[in-house]
C-alpha cells in the first residue's frame, strides 16, 4: 500500500489525534481495493493518516459508529445496497458530527444527492486525485475550528503548513495523472436530467407566482440564459463564470414553467465543473436562497427549488428592470 498508513476498520469511535489536535484518520470506503489504495497513498503524501474501511456495503453489516472525523466514500455506480449504505452512513455522520466526502459520477449524482440529506456532505463529481486531497484539506480546516482554542501557536503553524502542502501536492497529482481518461463533461448531458413537468407543486408549494410580484414569462428568462451561454462562443467562459446567478435564472424559469429541477440539471445550468456547482448549491441551500425538496412519491429523489423569499426577490428584480428589457426587445 505504498507509504500510506492504512489500517483495517474496526468500526469503533476511537478518534486518535496527533499532538496538534488534527484529525488522525480519514476512513476510506470504495468497492475497488485499488481505488482505496490510490486514495490512501495520495492522502498519506499530504500528511493524513488513513483507515481502510473496505467495500461500501460493509456499512450495512452490523452496528457501526463513526470512524474518526473524516469519512471518504467513492461511489461512482449505485444500486439499492449502495444507496442504503450511503443513507445509513449519512445518518451516522450527522449524529457523530463527522465530515463526509462522497465522490460519484454524473450518472449517479441525483441518486447520491437524494440519499445524503442529513450530514451536509461534500459531494465530488468524477474528481481527480488532486480534488480528493483538496477536499480533505477543506474539511480539515472545518474540523479544526472546533479545536482551535485548545491549539498552541506551534499547533496553528503546523495546521497552516499542512494546508499549504495540500495545495502543492494536489498540483503535483494533477500533473502526474495527466494521462488519465478525460472525465465526461456536463455539456454532454441534455435536458433529460430535468425533472418532468409536475403541475402539482412539491409539498403543496405554489409555483409560478409570488406573494407580491409575478415572475416574468419564462421564455424571457430562457432567452436571457441563452444569451449568457452564447458568450462562450466568443470569449473564454471562465471570464463570465457566475454560477449563483445562472442557477437562479434556471430555477426562476423552471418555477414559472411548473418544472422540478434535479441537482444534476442545476449543475449543468451553472456552467462550471459539477463539483464546483455542488459547492454553490450547498451554500445557497444553507443561506436559504435555495430549498432542497424531497420527492413525496419517491424518497430516492430530491429536487432544488427557490425559497419563497427568493421567488419574491426575483419577481421584484424583474419588475425593476422591466422597462429596459422591453425597450431592448
């Protein structure tokens, strides 16, 4: 297993910590042993200790508690057993306050997203080796915040150096992994990812209207979205990357069209890599701009919608710019 310190999971809540109070272990679950070994080697190179959790379905065997502060799961393909294991892990992580990182594929994203509704996980879509390391580095900072008052100045310096090392190692991993197959891009997926039209709004929530200001004709919003996307034909798309606004526009149009929007469809609308889009979705949900809506008829599905106050804000926004838009038309 190379230079990784990788131990067999014993499913006990034994969170050993180093002298700096940093998370001692990252528990790794993946169906392929080679995947667990690669992840363990990469994390060991970044200064993390790892623990081999085994295959994902191990999470279904017997009573378990959390395995340390960070749990990483690689789940590119899902079936009923895998989804049940993720749902159980999600519940345990939420109860224990553990940080959960799950990598998956675009094809499985909607199922994985729906299964993880309690632990506020980081979801990575077809990540590179570097992205996995960076994800652990991010949650390292989050976990360490709770212990920061107990850390000495020397401990804080260790944490800073480790954070700097993570980025450097991530860049090197990207360089040596350059010959790997190019992952599938969001642009290759069509609007079939959008949920079917549903005149009955989820959870009895009214669609297509606001408390004070009506939303514009969705065709207008779709035209604005198309115009924004057209810029990529003439300029580098990263110059105009604005995923929050692009997702807001997409959800506004869908709201007026009485359509439900899956998380995969919303990632496509964001116009940025799926993992980046998911971080934005997470932040927008946490801030109350978006809402996560469970499918009442199928617990395996979940959708993203505008919150009531956001619908009203978008209605007021379009009312404020109505005259300039009419003139331009």
